[in-house]
């Protein structure tokens, strides 16, 4: 069974930074493309970034690429999302995704 478990969310002031982690289990980590999504209140879920686990190639949502960085640590089966210069509009539930599998989501709240 594929499992994705996010951690590292919380409350941060505008301008601050936060790093999310996603622990992945249940499949061969190296064979997949894994990504981060978010869903803000009243808005549709949107893609942030994804990474090919085998070679680390990254893809970003254009509007976020200057502030968000996706990375992975294959030996730990863990995906990361580094977020900087956070804004109140970054407030959302953040999800880790691999194919049809989703994590439970983790809240990130940015106060003004």
C-alpha cells in the first residue's frame, strides 16, 4: 500500500520560511514522479512542483518557482518542499502526491 505522510507545516509570519517533508512508503521510490499540491480555502487544488525521483528533474508552477524549491532524498524515501518569502496567500493545505496516491495534507498558515 502506498503511503505518503506530510510533516513540517504550521503557522509562520509573512516573509518567513518553512520546509515540508513527505515520507513515502509502499513503492519503489526511484521509479516515480512525486509532487506537491496545495488547496486554499475556496479554491481548487493546484500543483506547486514535481520531481522525477530517478534523476531529480524538477518542474515548477511558474508563479512559485522563485520562492519554492522541491527536492528529494532517495535514501530516506523523503520529498521536501522549501518555501521562502511566504505570503498570506500561501495559506493552504499542502499535499504530497505520487500518481493516484495522496497524503492526508498538512496545514500551512501565513500570518500578515
